[in-house]
């Protein structure tokens, strides 16, 4: 098996291009927006950042690093917690020399006509509401993973993005990582034979997401803005700072971590939507008040003919494995090798494609009006896979997805 030569096959490159184009990586149809983008190719793009905490801060750093080359500016920031909001505004001013407008309510930021595009990096339960609001306001969007944790908003956002011809990049960065693109070529070449299983296991021996709350005071938080449509409740700094642990604000390990690997499975295999999912888990180690499992296993069946398994635990430090199993070879996405099934075979390295900046790709697409690497179609796919797995875990019942009706049901 000669993986490098397969990866340099021109006909294979063309097949992969056509596969990606048919899946949504294409120029958005001719429209007034496309004409406007072409005419204003050298104009400054103004960005608003909704959410300025941990992950959001990293996204801001990427934008600020690319601001000069891409001619973009952060003109507004939004966060319900003053500590994060003020730090973000000061950071932007120090880097760009301009102080951004500050908001605790995302609707006020979206009302700014000068804002062309927004990043959304807020607690998972709010992704759907803010994403659909941004699209209704005519903004292009970078949305952190998981795209949403409810199917209704995932469907609505997908339809809005297409109807309004918005550029939406999901925060599944592996779609811009050359190693994973190289792995996709290996599978497309047929080198693995018939693929039957995509297996992932992650292990962390820690009380993940158990952040301190001593510096989080009610007077510094726009609590009603944080709650959005959740039932009213008294200020709870744990819910704000440790939102990953609670059912009201996340769907647990499926959305928090499985998202990346679900999207990886879609990228590498070319699969789109799962057929069914089952799951099991419990709180076996981290009995610290969290409502979500610390140990979890999900099994997701795909119509392309393989089973995706995802396991995660917070009580052991064995690390991560990610392997794709075929009749001819096994692909290891942690060691980046292909091992043939033939006796005496040795692992061969995967030839990687060039890396791209995931944020840079989105910024470039804001001008070109092309669909980005992690277009909303792929975000919708990972949302379906993780939402149905989370439902299976919560209900203890097998979940099915119908792509024709875009509905998840038990059965």
C-alpha cells in the first residue's frame, strides 16, 4: 500500500474537489451581496464579538492577529459579565487603537448597521437563539461548536443562512487542518477497503469545567441577559461560570466534546447524517454537583455502512485514541498512520494537506462570498449527530433521524 502516491493522484484530487463542492463548499449564488462583496473587496469589514470569555477570547486573538492583513476591525463586544466585557474592550483598544462599543445584550449589538459579521462564543444553550437572531439581522457568522443543542434552531439557522446567503463558519477547526484533509484522501482512495467502524475514546482524570466563582458578583452580571428564555431564577455564579455541568445550559459530553469527533467522522468518511443513536453513562467519579455524566458512551449508526462509537471519561488519564477500521487497513488519527491488514505490514504516515487558519478562511469568505471550510451545512450535520446522542442518553431510548423531514424520533 503506497499511501503517499495515492494522495498525489490528480484524478483523486478532482474527485475530492467535486465531493466538497457538492457538499456545499461553493460560491454562493449570484446575488446583490456577491456584487457588493466584489465591489467592496478592499473595504474594511467590521466585526462584533458576542461572548468574550475563554474560547471567545481565543477567537478574538485570531481576529486581532489577522486584522491588518484582512482589513478587519472589532467594533463591538458583548458579554453579560463586566469582567470579561471590560477586558475584551481594553484588549481591542490596545491592539487596534479604537475602543469598541460595549453591550450586555446581543440584540443591541446586532442592531448596529456598521457591524457586518459576528462571532458567537457563548454558553451552548444560547447558540441557537443568537445564531438565528444574527442571521435574521443579515449578519455573517462564526459560530462556536456545537452549532446548536436543539434541532429546531439548527433547522431554522440552516434555512436562514441559505435564504439570506450568509457566510456561516462553524467552529469545528479540523476542517481547516491539513492532517484531517489528508486522512479524508486516504479513505477516498479506497486504501482502507470497506469501512465498518470509526472508534474514539477520550480520557481526562480531572473535574473538568469546575471553575472558581469567588470573583463573580451579581452586581457585575446582566443576569436576565444570561438566562435568555430559561425560567427565571436567582443569580447563581455556578451556572454562569460552570454552565457545562448543567442540563439547562448544555447537553453534556455529546455537545461539549463529541461534536469535534462527529464532525471529524463526517469529514473523513464523507458521511452526512446518522440513521440512529444509542447512549449510556453516569456520574461515577466527579460527584461535585454536576448534572451531566462524567463517563459516557455513544453509538451512532450511519447509512453509509459504518458504526461511530464515542467514549469519554473524566476518571482516568489514558489519553485519546481515534481509529477508522476497514477490511484492508486501519487509519489511526492520533498517530497519523495507516496500517495494512497484510501480515508483516508496518504503519505508513499519512500525507497531510496544507493547513489553513480556520478564522482566516472565514474572513476571506466574507469578501469572496464562498462557503467556508466548516459551512453551516456541516454544522447542521454535527448538531443532528450530537443532539440525537444526547437525547438517547437522557431518555434511555434509541433515537432515529429522518433527513427528509429533518426530525428526530424515538424508535
